[in-house]
């Protein structure tokens, strides 16, 4: 994810933000907003993953979804 998909996602979000003035509507399409929000959220997830071992994150994830 970090090495392949995230750089592509970052580029797509950058294009949306950088060229938002070229949109023909006064409003940003919800899908474009969702893309930028997704990329921003994944930045946080990847930063946390870089600080924590994956083993710890898996354990925390598994416990957070117990019903």
C-alpha cells in the first residue's frame, strides 16, 4: 500500500486540489471530496503504522471489532 498505491492516490488528490478551479461547477463533486479525504486519512494510518509494529496493530484491530 505505502509503496505502490499511496503514491498514486497522493498524485490523484494533488491533481484534484491543484486544479479545482477548473471545475465547471461551483461545488466539488462528492466523489472528489471523498478521494481527498481518503488520501488524508490514509496518511495518518501509514504514519501510525510506521511508528508501531504491524503485530501490535493487528492485535488492537482484532480486539476493537469483538462484539
